[in-house]
C-alpha cells in the first residue's frame, strides 16, 4: 500500500487562518487544535466540554452540542463576530456506539422503546449540519475555504458496532456526494473525508469491546 508523510514544517499556509473544530476537546480533535495553534492559526473549538488543559494563544472555546442546530448556528456566528471570517472547518465531533438493535426495551405500558439515535444525531446529522453551515459561510468569501470531515475505516467495511458503522458509512457518502455538487456550483470550497483506523481517543474503549465476537 502506498503511503506519504506530511511533515509539520510543510504546513505553512495555516498562519493567520481561522479554523472551526467541532469535538476539539479530546482525541483527534484536540491533537488537531494543538497542531493548528502551533502553526499560527486561530482556532475556535465547539464541544460540549472544554479541554482539560489551557491552550492559550488564539484559542476560543464555545460550548456546542452539534446535534442541536441552534448551537451550531451560534458557533459559526460567534466565530465570524470574533475573527471576521472563517477559512477552514473540521467537522470532527463524534461519540461511541449507543444503540443495541438486537435488544428490545419496553416502556411502562409494555410498548417497545425506540432505539437510541444519539450517535446518529451527533456523528451523522451533526457532521451534515456542520458542513452545511460551513458551505453557507465559506461561499460568502471570494477565496472560499475547506471542509474536512472525520469519517472512519469502519465506513469502508463491515463492523459490529451497528450505529457507529452506519454513521461512518453515511459520512463517507455525504463527503463524496458533496464534491461534485460544489464543483457544479463553481464554489471554491474543498471537501475531504478522513478515514482513520484505531486511534487512542474517548471512543476507542467502546469500539474495542465490539471489534470481535464474544
């Protein structure tokens, strides 16, 4: 398999840029925030909890639940108000498996309870809505900008965490489908979807338990 390595010193075009990162308080998001800050970018983190370390510099935290549209609208509007523009958006927020489709829970009336949609609301709908708002703001700038989406290698194969794999398959399809639409509209906006494999993050323990049959 071919591979290439990007050295931090090659990332010279981020100085002075304004970047929104959702889910930037831990894991891949936090590592990205720290890298962006070290490269001179101004970073706005949208997450439900602030990071446990002081990031200083040109860093702003805005409490954001990506499953709530109004929270996302406020994240983008406040970023624009603080910095005057938005250059890049990293739609990264996500959670581990929540739903169990082979188990049926019942309410007090004995009726079946709907499976949890929390993961889909955060990891799929949240990504879609974050990207939609990114397009809205980036298209207002002559030089546009870029959107990066966190998918997963589980979006390319079968995986036993059903709601997680479903969301990541959806994210991959969403990112792929956006590209030709943006090209047809002649908008200067790039979209790339990442597909990381096992990564040390808050999601990892819940995925490990489902990686193999018992």
